[in-house]
């Protein structure tokens, strides 16, 4: 099986607008919940109320995700700033 193992390095991870993506997804989950809410009776009659609760859970987990990616983004920016500001040792 070793001969089928790739011999090149993995590419760098792609960075994008992570905070905006997670925020947009969270908003979408809450909108889907609100759109389905007026039809709760139909969902209940047909045994599909889990659709509503899935959307609500997605929105709630999205809030946690927003908190997490904002903290992560701030930590990445803080680390980049510290790297740029760190004084270089002088050769005395």
C-alpha cells in the first residue's frame, strides 16, 4: 500500500471570508426556521416537525460558529501584527 501514497506536500489551506460565510449561513438557517414556522400545524400532522427544529438548531450552532470564527480571525490578525512588530535582535 505504500507505493500508492502520494509523495508531494499538501497545499496550503485556502483562507477566505470565513466570518461572512458563517454569518450568512447562520442567517439562512434562521430565515428557513421563520419561513416554516407558520406551517407548524402541517409539519406536525405529517410528522415533519424535525425540519423546524433542525433549522433552529442550525441557527443556534451558527451563533456559536460566529463567535468561534471571530475569535479565530482576531487571533490570526493579532499574531500577524506581533510578527511584524517584533524587534529584530541587533548585532552588537
